[in-house]
C-alpha cells in the first residue's frame, strides 16, 4: 500500500518531480556550504574513519545514500501530509490522492451529462473519478413519491433527481448518502420524505431560488462538478398513448400499461436555465443517458433550445445505451427502437458514438426481470447505420441493491473507463 502511494507522487502532471529535484539540488548546495564551513582538515579526519577496504567503503556509501534518500522522501511525504491535514482536517485521504484530484482532475475535459433518475447518478459516480469538470443537466418533471408531495404541497420543483446527482458527485458520497437518503417516519406530514429533499426545499426558501439552493447544497457536500436543473419553470409531462389518449404526470405515465406514442410538456414554451445552454456550448464531451427514455432523457430535450443547442454544439457526443427495457416505457424495445424514438427529439446525426453493454446478466437475474416484463436491451444496430454513429461495445454490467433487492445497473467504474477509453475528448487532455 505504501509503495502504491509513493508511486502516485510521480504520476504525470502532478508537478512533484520538479520540486523534488529542486529540493535535492538545494540540499547539495547546503551540504557543500557546510563542508566548506567545517573545513577540509576536519572533513578529512571524518573521511579517515572509514575503513580502507574498497568493498566495505562501497557498502557504507550505498547505505548512507539509501538512508539519506529514504529519509528525505519520508520527511517530504510527512510534511505534505501535515499540510494536507491542516487544509482538510478529518479526511482519511493520502496526500498523493489529494494532489492528483486537485491537479489532474481539474485539467480534465469539460463533460456534460444529460438525464435523470438512477441512470444519471450512476454515470456521475464513475465520471467524477476521471474529471472534476463535469456538469449534470437534470430533468425536473417528477411528480411521484416524496418529490411529488413536496411539489404539490409547497409549489416547488421536484428535488429528488437533483438530490441524487449532488450526492453522486459528493466528495464523501458514502457517508453523505447514508444521511441525506434517510426517510422520515412518524407524523404523516414528514413520513416518507428524504432528508436531502427537505434540505433542498429549505435551502430554496432560505436563498430565494432553486438554483441557489443547489449551489449551497453542492458547497456543503463539496461536490466535484456542478448540477443544473434543465429549467426553473414548473411543468409536467404529457404522453399520448398508442390509442390516441393523453396521460399527464410522470407517475401516471409510467404506471399506464399502454405503449407511449409521443411525449411533451404541459406548457407550450418552457425556458431553459441559462447555464444549461452555456454548459452545452462550452462542453468537450456530451453524454446522453443512460436512464428512462421517456421520463428521464427526453424531458430535458423538450425544454426550449436544449435539443438545438445539443445538436449544434461542437463537442464530441456520445449516447449511453440502457441495459434493460423498462416496464411501462420501453417494453420490448431493442437498441434501434430506442434510437428511433430519440431521433424524434434530437438530431442523432450530430452524435459520434453510442456505447453499448455486451455482457449478459446471470440467468437468475434475467428470469427475475422477465417476470416483471423487463429484459436485456438487444443490440440490433448495425456498424453501418442510418444515424452514422459508431457502435462501441464494452462490459458495463454491474449490480446494486435497490429497496432491499439486487438489481442490474451500470457499473460506475466500468462505464467511466469505457467512456474515457473511447472518447477523443479524454485522449486530447
């Protein structure tokens, strides 16, 4: 473990080697000055104490040099650690990791991830280890659960997906998630609400704006990157079903067994949050998905100007395919079916690649999911396809516990590494 920590000091771009070399040269001049001060005669007497045997002299020189170098490195390591602990007390992070995070990750490409739900938070959890310059654009159309109750009772934007993304980007995610995902119990007014949702709503009232509440919570949790709502306007989702009838509200849409024909917002014109358009323009890499196709990904594209800004951005663009079909939304959908729907809302010809999982879950998981009308998304997209996107396959399979049950999810580290290895934006940096 110590060896690995020492190796991290010499990662390219850490800017440690040059200062270590300068310190070594400085020690040489200090030693030279001391020797000149002591005088040649006294130094000669010390030198005469060393045995005349050549092999023994060589051994003494090697031992003295090794002890000196080891002592110098150890002292430097302890010095930096003491400074780091003073800057960030209570953190159990190696100094090399602190330097790596602050120097290397800050120089990473500007990545914009668009989506919502658990798919986006999973992506962010992995990407924050690759760059600190990450912006999450999150849908705010949820009307179910704790978010829906807060929305109807206090006339606020739904905080649930925003909360999950902030936690995913938090420096100490494990501890913060344990606290902020806590659900109240007892009085009906609070029962079922998460601590994170209540905090966001309270911060909105304290600061006077939902965007400022997000900034304050991000500061409290020391997030890497930033989280932006797609819009600050309050609107709902409306879906036209296969029989021509309309259903309003995300929770009602997902609960309806009929196939979704198309989806739109309840308001004709919904102004985007201005920083969303700025982020898309400044991005080096834009990631679309993973997540629920109709209720997490497309809602962002329905906000005025977002799909156009995404299509016209000079950034490299990549779609991240889903692992499983979603009951009530994408029953029986193949990969091509997902893109067919997506192409109605954004110009897929402007995208460069689509990242697809090529690993199958164990049979017992497939059987369990099929009982719930869900199955792995079949990759039926040809290498030469009408959207002219490059199909990139990789093992992205992971598992996570959700409501006490093991579920199939993207593995955050596998997903992030696949993006890094296949995105030109990272190779340029």
